[in-house]
């Protein structure tokens, strides 16, 4: 029993489970690559059936089951398992969640990197050993110009020991090996400057490098890997976690299954759906849709704790060194590889030197014969047989036996003057090559330089940029308390919702202690003009009033949150789409609070004005706030308390100013009252409420109605609000801008405090005049047509 078990353990350790530290391959992998090389399955040749490769390997070199050989072949071809695949597979070679097709269905050939593993095998660079039946010879180890043990890693379970090595980046490992070549006493810390950590085939994030450092120093250690996840807006009211990279050897189906199990077991909260949208064009894309009101960051932390989106990898660097299993540090693994390459290059140089000297000897003998070819021919003709001809050539011309034999085999077509020139050129080239080889063999420094140069060539040919992100942060567990579900929800903190003049909305955290001086500086960003602003709470209700006179309730919890120091409406979403409005003709004209008794002012395109107090509202998510006449539409909604003044601007450049108290509050179904008297074909384009005795500004932009929008350069005017006299309700107001030749309408207008900002139809900023103009003066040209005006956030 003891004897049998020891034989079995020895066989598993040395012939099956553990890789050789020199080429990083197990015996079955080495035999596959060698046999495919022997079959001529180079990258430029066509693929052959995998079953044919398996049969050749099994029949000649590896007398084990065909399934184990095919499994090893498949792994050599899987880009998600190896950082640098050595086999080019054609067909279904499996995925992270599914196995490969049978060997009779798939095809294979060597990948380009495999040529670097098997190169120079015919130049006596490694020892060959008999196969299992002593009929054939096989390499004991491959020349391996690639540091395969580190680049592709390894895993295996032997008897009483196991190995598990992580893949690394070829370019980084080559740099580390080159440093060890020139600095044989380099420490692990020095080598880690070139090899900072593993580089996994699927990318991902390595969190915390302490375990990696332990593994590099002692051969044992562990680190944690995380998926690469981003937070995206999937729709106006939907937020999702997008997974584009997973931990090493973790498949999307496994992640989806764990998420579903966690939701069913109530270990995960805040997830409404998960879908795998992976395709060949865009790669991995796992979409995790969140429920309304849940913090993406908190849900992600919970996913890291419960699902394989965070996984651990234990390094156990066991490999065979001179036939003995050893636990290796980073430096020892590189040292074994470097020593192997030095041995390969030295043996190759010795072989090439021997072959070139032999050829040089023959070329010199041939040159002697060609110089006196007539006598050589006469001597051969007069000889009784080949043996006597060889003997006489050696005696007469002082030739060696190989030289004489080579002359006897000489073809007549070589007896030309041109052949002599070729032979002399070959002789000179051989002398130069022999000198170079002697230099390599005679200098350890030169030998190391050759090895270093070949490593550079390998890195340039097969190296790729790093895929895995390394971070020194320590992985913190997600919340695990009984109230974890509640803690995932977004807190009901104060916030400010901004609506841009182009209809985009976003959310700011509101600091109750913020002062006017602490507001962000104005920036001319795209869509960056505010039409409406309202304070509330993240989970509280606000009202969006549409141009059809309806009010829609909404909570701002899923609006994009942007920092107050850098407001950019390009990060916002369409508020109409956010509240579910699909009719492109409807427009959000304002947002209002629903928790106070401040009257809301409403103004229609046909000059109707109304004030309504939004109290005792119906429980419906949407309801009417004004009864509009046929053909009329709402153009503005804004808070209008007593003490403010209405300002309305028509497209014929008339501006009306009157007290808000002149409009008594009405019930929601009421149709309002006359607000502004309009001329023929005129319509109200802007309305708001301005606090009395404040320094407000009036901005108007004129263009022509006879040309397409955006073609002509418009003129703009900025004037002082105090220049406009107050009039009575239902009057026509006063002129706000005198039209120049070719102008017949106001494209847009605005009245308010703060810094005004004009926008083009696409949201791009337009520069307004810096100086104030007269109330009824004409405008000055600006740098393009404008469609919206608001105030700068």
C-alpha cells in the first residue's frame, strides 16, 4: 500500500499537476504544444480538427484519457482563462458559464505566442527524453521565450500540495526579468516596481495590495478582486449599475443567479431587475436596475458582500525546480526563468557555432577544389572507385575526409565563376557569424544582453496594455445590520431642483447654512440657463406644470445629483420624460412646491393670468390647475405671492408690468382673467413675478419671422427693470425693444434678478451685451440666433 501510494503521488506531482518553473507548463500542455509544432500547425496555416490533435498527443506522447488532453487544449485557447492564449481555437471553446463543444466540432492551431514558446527546439537548446514506450523523443522542457508561469499563471491539485498562480502582464514581467538580468541581486521590492501586481484576463479591480506583496515575498498570499461597475441613468426615472468587467473566472450567469437568490432571500434590497446584455461587439454588459429611492453606492456595497462581484484569489506559488516541488517568491520565479533562458541561448549559440564551423570547413575545402577544378576532375576520373577517389583527394589537396566527401557529391552546375563568388561571400559571412557567436559565449554580459533583447522582441510582439486596475484601498464589508434595507435608501435631505430653459432638470444638495457668497460661480456650459428653481427634500413631492395646464406630482430622488460647485445641465435629464410625458408638443413651463400656501402665478400665450393656491390637492398623480380656452396654452408657472409684480412680454416687443395683488386667487378649475391686452397676431412669450423694489433686468432678443430659425444673426438688448412703468392689468404695456430693419418679432425674453444667460436651440450659450440699453432702444448683434433665456446658476 505504501509503495503504491508513493508511486501514485510521485506521478501526480511530477507528471500531471504541477508546472515546471522554467516554461510554466504541465506535461500535458507541453506535449500538446510540441505535437502541434511537429504537425506544422503554425498560425499562418489552416485550422485542423481538435480531435486530430488530441489523437496525436494521446497516441505518441500522453497515454491518458482523451478528455483530459482536450480539456488542457481548450484551456490553452481560452482568452478569459489565460492572459496570453497559446492556441488559436476555431469554434465553441466555451465561456465562463458554459463548457466547450466536443473535440470533433472544434478546430485549433498554434497561436503566435506559442512560436516563442517552441522556437529553436531543433537547435539542441533543451534535453529530449523518451516517450512512454521509448519509441519517440519529447522535450523535457520548452525553450519558452515567454515567462509563461507568471504571464498565464497556473492551477493544479497534486497529492499533499497544490498550486495557484495569478496571470500577469507580459510587458511588466519582461521588464522585471530584464532588471533581474542586469541586477542578479535585486530584491522583491525592486522587482515590484516593474511588476506591481497581477493582470487578470477579464480586467476588474484588485482591492488592497498587502496580500499581493505577501505572495511576492513568500509565495503565499491572497487578494480580493472586484467587478468594474459604473452608475448610469437607464431612463429618466431609472438608475442602474452597469457591470463591464468581472473578477477572474466569474461568469455573468453565476452573478445573475446569486443576485436572484439574494433578492428572494431578502439579503439584497433595492434591485428591481438584472439583465445580461453582453454581445460580441460591446463585450460584457450586465445591467442591474435599481428601485426608486435607493442609493446606487449602498446597493453596490451590498452586492460586493453577497454576490461574486467581489471575489478572493489565493496565491500558492508551487512549481517544479530541478525536479523538486518548491514554493517560490517572485524573485525566485523570475530567477528560474532567467537562468533557463540563459541556458537556452548558450546552448543555441554553441549549436549554431558548431554548425557554422562545420559549414565553414566544407566551404573552405570546396574553394580549394574550385581553384584547381580541372585537376580534381582528372583525379576523380582516373580513380577506380569512390573510396580511392576520396583517399587521393585527401592526399593531393590536403583535405579532410568530410571535405573530400563533399567534393565528390558536388554537382557540375556549381563549377561556375559565380558559384565561386557565392562561396567566398558565404565564407566571409560565416566568419562574421562565428565571431559573433564566440563573443556571446565568451562574455556573460553579452549573453545577458542577447536574452534581454529577445525578451524585448517578445514583449513588443505579444504584449498588451494592463487590463486590471490596482488600488491600495482596503476592501470594507457592506452594511450587515438588521436594518440594512432601510440604510440603502436615499436619505430625505434638503435639496434644490433646477429646471433649465431647455427643459433639463437636475438636483443639488442644499446646505441650510450656505450663504449667497458661497454659491458657485456662473459658467457658460451647455443648457446652463435656469428657467425655474424650487427648494424641497430628496423624497418630498414637487409639482411640474405643463403647457396644457396640468400639474404632475414627482419626487426628485432619481434626478441626477450634481455638485453645487460645478453645475452642468448636460448631466441632467429631460423633466418631461422623467415624469412620463411622451407627447412632444407638451412642455414643462415651471416647477412649484406643493407644501405651502404661496399662490402660484400662471400666464397663458393669449394673455390670460391666474393665481391659484395649491392646498387641499387631490390624491391623483396629475390634475388640472387652470381651465384653458381652445387654442390657448400655458407659457409660464411661478410663485406669485402678494407684494410681487407680474411681468409679461409679448413677441411684438410689448412688456406689461402690474401688481400681483390685482389678480385674486381662484380655484383650480377656474380659467383665470385678462392679464395682457395683445395686438393682432401677438402672443405672450414670457411671464414671471418680480419682487417689488429689486434690481431686476430685462433681456429681449429680436429676429425675423420670415427666415428659418438660427439662420440670421439676432440682436439683443439688456435694460433695467426700473425703466418700465407699471400699468394696469389687461392693458398693452410699453415697448421693450425697437426693431431694426428686417426684424419683426422677439425670439425670446426674460425678466429677473441674477445674471441672465441666452441659449441657442441646441443649448449652446450666446454672449449678451455687457452694457445696459434704453428701454425702447434697439438691440446689438450677438454671436448667433437664440431660443431661450434664463438665469445663470
